[in-house]
C-alpha cells in the first residue's frame, strides 16, 4: 500500500462513517479538492480491478452497481477533475462505505504481517 493511501485512510474512514447523504456529499466535495485524495481513491479502484482486494459475493454484487464510476475514475485521459466529479456525484451511494472497511482490513493484514516478520 502506498504512503498516499495510508495518509488518506482516516479521511476515507470518516466519509464511510457518515450516515447523512447531504453531509457525506459536502465532506466528499471538500476532500476531493485534494488531488492526492483522488489519487488514493484511484489506487483503491486499481487494486479492485487487479483483484488484490478479496471480495465475497455479496460485496461484488453491491459494487457491480458502481462499475461505471470505477471505470470512469480509472480512465487516464480524464484525470483528477473527473475523479472529483464522479466521487462527489456518487457520494450519496454505497460505494465508499463498502470499500473503506475492505481497505482497512487489507491495511491491517499488511501491518500485522510486517510485525510478524520481524
């Protein structure tokens, strides 16, 4: 996992914990002004696409609805502006609240394996 994703993981966890749709959209709009935040989201999507993050069937079904957003963020020619737009537009959906626990789990496993190897 990159240092950028580690740096922005607390922000992603905050967004995932917000229940109010309006508040989540406002917070996402503010966070997505940072290009590095969008880069962290893009990294999560890349890992999903490469299947580095293990998903069960239920999680796959939930994410299937957001396939267009994931593919849109991953398009290189569109850049950070498109990432920000798509992130904010889908801020009321289930995309980030589904992904953040998965990423946190992967981070935990990486940290645990790093300490065990010492």
